[in-house]
C-alpha cells in the first residue's frame, strides 16, 4: 500500500475504532493526511473541524486529528457533502477539503444496488456478496493509493474560526423534569421545556 503519511498502526487503530474498513473511512483517513501535513493532532481545541456530512470518514477525522464532538472542536453541518474545513486557532488559518465528484465513480451504480438490497433485508447470493466485497476493496484501494490532488479540491477556508465551546447553564424542563442546556430550551404556554417536549406538545395543538 502507498505510504499515505499515516502509520499502518494508526490506520489499523482507526479501523478498530470505527468497527470496519470501508471506502468512507478511507476517505476520512486521507482527509486527515491532508490536515496532519501542517498540523499536529489536537490535544485540546487548537484545531477545529467543520464537517458537512455524518459519513464514516468523520470517525477517522476524530480519531486521527483529535477533533471530536465531545471537546467541541468538531462541528457538524448537515449538508450531506463530503466537505471538511479545518481551522487553526493559533493564527486563524484554515483549509477547505472537498472530495472530487469522481472519487466514487466507476462501479458506483452496481455497488449501491447491492448495498440497498442488503440493507433492505434481502439476502445476497454468495456471488453477490463476493462481488460487493471486491468492489468495496477495490474502492478502498483506489482511495488509499490516489494522489491527494486526485481525491480533493483543496483551498483556503473562508470565514472566521468557530468560537470555542462554551459551558452553558442547564435548566430543568418543566415537562419531563430533565436538565437541558439553556440555549436548547423553548417556551411553551408559559413553561420552559426541552425540544422533544416542545415538539410533543406542539403536535397536540389542534390545527
């Protein structure tokens, strides 16, 4: 396998962390390779990632770059795009890494059809399972061996560095009695409630 700038042991640990190897995870590993060329793994919040997808590759980004949801330096924008922006707090510089559309071209249609069949509860034949495994492995190999410029469009990030994670006051929801971050509460009929309770009560109002 081509030397991607991340040790084989780190790649194995990333796969173990995620649970399996797949094309999405491979893409995340290569994204991390781009970032770690000029940055060290974030021990705290020095590096900030903004990801526009919730695909498998985000696990690789969390494990390899140290940008995690729990620390507040990994932000998810639900845009469904393989776009990953990283900011460095020390100097405000950042890069935007967007997967090129052709990354998942080739056997895409057949592979998706087999995955949908499997996910839909249909049992794949032995030949179909073998074919799916082969296509998955071939795609992983292509991603791991490609030049970074073939995989990504890379340019400077726009906008300001996202603000640091803040510790907010918690309020008790007056409906379910569970503590909720103040900024995530709603006012409903004179009560302070959490979002799930707000949505539940809202559905009960006759139109």
